[in-house]
């Protein structure tokens, strides 16, 4: 890896932790907001179309903010995992695959950050800790070879998909803005899991999958509040 690559990765990591993320796709909006004969070009302004959730009660807003903070933490960890796995592999093909997935996850990071702002909420105060832990896990997975690293990616995305299913059930019905973001994130995670499996990812042993679920529960329960 060149010095330029290292600087790029350091910049991405810094932006992930500080919440200054760039999006390559417009922020998802509910169908009612994106319909009505708008042209394709109008989606460029979609990121400004997500209003504060004034229709939510205080309790609903607090719950939605907690869920979106959890999702934001998940995307901070995704950036760290993909960066570490990209560093660990020698395959140029896999480096490109991890880079593509990281760019899409960075969209998620930006979307959840903006939704938190709209809900008058803050990201997790423990983001530096989450990021550092995810880097360590990603590097550890990479040390076992590309097939294991891809298997770890696939299993991670499957667990995230399950986690997002729960959020879609738990989000306040009136919070259509958060729901639109979560639905697009879920679609992307499913695609990432399939791509990793198709690329040769192996199924991880049951104890490893169980440990991943346990760690995820600890992280999500903590991030909901802190």
C-alpha cells in the first residue's frame, strides 16, 4: 500500500469517527416525498428534503433517535471493518470489492448522521472505541485468509440485515424518513452478503457466529443510549 493509500484510509477513518462523511447517492426519501412527477434530476436535492420529524411525539422521536444512533454506530464499524480487510488481503480484486462496499456503507453513514441531526440527536459518544475495535476484528479476520474474511463479511451483513428488520418493526409508524433510510440500507446489506458469499466466502463456525451476535447485542444496547 502506497503512502497516498494510507493517507486516504486515515482520512476516511477520521471522517467516520468525527461524523464528516460524504455521500455518493442522494438520501432516501419516503415514496410520498419522491413521487408527484419529479424528474430524475430533482433527486439531487433529496438530501435537503428530509424535514425534522415534527409529527412524532417526544417519546417516538427519542426512540427513533436511539435506533438511528445504533445504525450510525454500525456504519462506523463497517468502515473500520472494510478498511482493515482491505489492508489484510493481497488480492487486488478483493481490495476493489471491499472498497466498493465501503463507499456504499459511507452513504449509510452520511444518511444516518443527517437523520440524527433532523431528530435533534447526537451520534454515539463511543464512536472512537467502536471504530478501533472493528479495525482489530477486521484485521484478525483477514489473517485467516480471504475466504474466511469474505465469510466474516457475509455473516456480518446477514446479522445487520436481521438487525435492520427489527428496526423496521420498531420504528414509529409516522417516522417515514427513518424507515426509508433503513429500507435502503437493508437492500444494500443483502447485496453485500450475497457478493461476499459468491466470491468464495466460507460459512463461519457456529460458535463464531454466536460470539458475533453477542458482541453486536452489547454494542447496540450501549449505543442506543450512549
